C-alpha cells in the first residue's frame, strides 16, 4: 500500500475517532442536563433524552459518511454486486430504516404518546432507527392499565400497519356500560326515573364522570331490556365509574318481591 494512501487513511481514522469522542461527550452532557431539570414531566424528559440520542447518532453517521466519502467512492464501482447481495440479505434492516424515515417525516407520534399499532396499545417510551419500545396496556379498547410489559416493535411495521394516536385519551375517555335485565313492571317514565336515580346514587357514592351521562334503552333478541349508559370520565377512573353505574342500575331494576 502506498505511503500516501496509508497517511490519508490514518487522517481519516483520527478524524473519525475525534468525531466519535466529541459526540459522545455532547451526548453525555446533554442527557445529564435534561435529567437535572426539575419540574419536567417524565414523558417530556424521556422524549428529550430520545431526541438527544437519535440526534447524536444521525450526526455521527453523517460525519463518518463525509469523512470516508473519498474512500467509499473509490470502492463503489467494484462493489456493485456485493451491494446487491447486501440489499437482499438486509431486506428487513432496510425496511426498518424506511419505517424510521416514514415516522420521522410524517411524525405520527412522539415519545410519551399513547398509540395503538395493530394489536399493540401502550405508551411510547423510546424509539430509534430500527425499533420502537412501547409500555403495553392491558387488552381491550377501553383498558388503559399498564401490564408492565415492554414491547419492541420493528419500524418496518409502520409501512403496512395503521397507527392510531391515543394521547387525547390520556386525561379522559368516553366509556359505555351496558346492563341487561328482565323488563321491570314499570311505566316508561318511571323506568327512566329509576335509572336516573341509580346514576345519582352512583355519583353520590364516589363514581366520577363529567357532565350528564347519556342513557339509551333497547331490547335484545330474547326480549330482555338493555340499558346503555355513556360516560365521559377520567381515564384512571372510567372503569370504577362504569362498575358503579352497572351495580346501581342492577339494584334499581332488580325484580321486586311479590
């Protein structure tokens, strides 16, 4: 190998090492600064740390590409066949990077958002160029209890799976609870009054919801009475409110002894 080429490569190695060391120092200092800030919500802190990590990684990749561009250009023509083979062998990796590019350009969610990706629902805790980590919720469209499971979703999923952003449900949700009973021996006005009284008892017992609940009466195929109550409640209290309403309505419409 010619001495000039060896010297040129040595300069590139030194420049790459200095770039790596500099970005590492910047990354450590930036993360420490974010963690030291007081009063910052946890999901905002995680979002800032993720942005620092991804930003320094992108700067490193761009910097290395600029440093080694002349050498890469020299070998490009002779590596065409190898490049094709690598594309075939790293198809999933390329799909993950494409999914990351799609996420970065369309910004369907950020760290700290509540999302639903396919059958997975939860809070985004971190994402990078290859995968997204989600703190999963329990199964069910109205359940927001954390299961403690961390689900890693490859970014390639974003190319074929719709993404629903659920962050608007962080504070409150609209929940519907249904009660099916035998038709009570009550006039329509008395039936509605009994249900309204049951809702009042549930609220007096500590069940929390906002505004006036919606009440709908219908029948099943077997001729039983279905009472549907729709509530706008705090996310963390919607399940308790729905249970209280169900018990109160059942108590109000239970068959009276003859």
